[in-house]
C-alpha cells in the first residue's frame, strides 16, 4: 500500500489503528499475564490463609482465553500440597455471545490433585478451605443490586488426569484411598429449558479397579440424571477399617464389579430413583480381628437382575443369586 496516496485523515486513522492494535497485542500477551499472576497469588493467599504459588499465566487477547499453569495451594502447617492443578484453560466466545447469552466454548482443567484428610475428630481439611472469619460488625448486609439473569453456556467442561488422595484418621485404623487418572467431560452445559447435557467420567481406584460412567444430565424443567455405570475389579481391601467399627473382623481380599443403569429425577412430589443391573464380588476373604485367623469367604457371589425402584413405592427384585465355594470357620467354646 502506498501511504503517500492516502488523504491526511485516512493516513492518520491508519496509524491510530495500527498503534491501537500494537498496544492491544502487547498489553494482552505481555503486560496482563504478570499482573494477573501477582494478583492471583496475593488474593488467593489472603483469602485462603494458605501459601499459593502459580507457575505461569497466559492471556491470548485475540482468542479471549486465559491459561493458568502449575497452581499449588499448600497446607497451613507443613510442606504438603492441599490442592493444585497442572493447567487451567478457559476461552470466551465473544462473537457467539453477541446474542445475549455468555458462551464459553472451552473450559478445561488438567492435572488437578488434592489431598483430603479426615482428622481424628471427624473434621475434614477440605471443609476448612477458608480461614475462620473474624468478628463481625453486626451491621445488616447491604442488599445486592438486582441484575437481570445472564444465561451461561459452556461448550464443554473437560477434566483430565485428576488425582485425589484421601486419608481418614477417624476410622479405627487409618484409611488410605486413592483415586487417579480421573477423566471427565460434560458437554453443552446450559440451564436452558429442555437441554440435555451428555457426560462421561472414568477413574482408577488404588490398589486396583476402574469405574466408567456415561449418561446425560438435564436441569430444566426438572433435574434428571441418567447413567450407565461399569465397575471392574474394584478392590475392597482399603475399606476394611470401616467394617471393623461394627464387627471384630478384617477384610483380606475381594473385588467388586457391576454393570448397571441408574435414573434419578427431581421435580415431582418425591424423588424418583431406579437401579437396574448386575453385581458380583470375587475372591472375598474375612479373618478374625483378634487372631487374624480365617473366618469366612467365598470364591464368587453374583447378584443378577437386581432392580430397585422408588415409584410408585419402594421395591426390590432380584432374579438370581449364585455363590461359588463359600466357606466359614465356626468355633464353639466349651
């Protein structure tokens, strides 16, 4: 383009446009990220009363996206990490939002990890996320200004590589539960009337076992959840301390598997729930809690054609029960 041929007004407008474009680019890519990072660390540390670190913040002014990488929130006492994530990403759809609804085409959280602890007194560190508040002034709260409701639509909420470690110190013996490789997706997230949101979810259970869930969620005109669940070889040994609260026995082995379909709905005079499927327990073993001697067990227990419903009344039906190689040790004292 020959700038000499432009009118004075046209040349000035071109230079102003170019200058604004450069400022917009530099501000979005280079100036905003460090400001957001400093404010995020400062405000989160103050609000949570915990140490907070952030690896990197990225802002793309053209895609209208925000990325927060390697965020870590520590425990108030000790070096342990309370929770954090590897990457958070959100993108705002400006053009798609011109119609009035706010559109987020992408919302993703990767590598989330959390350490959940149930203390001996039954309190949970997760519920103590915020510090206890100080004294209040007693002044009545100022009512918030009424604003018209804004509809928010998210193209997909994606969860990837989640990990949650649970330590329960309130049980008779400490319980260690591990959930890893959590993957999840909820698509077409909206509160619109009649909208159906497909969902998928999967996880691995330590020391063994997997869970896969797929189905759909509706919010209006009534909350409705339809799920198909596949549980394969879920080890029940970590749950033994919970049994020990009620019986002088310990679980030594066992795995649960199930394939079922679940429906749950709200909106009527009472909740509606339905379960239909099969379940089995394999290689279950139980020992005496005092002497750790074999007490009972079985090779396999299968429940086929199990149906549970709440409408029009609570009902339970079971088509078949099979048990393979059961055994029990009974001692009669003199």
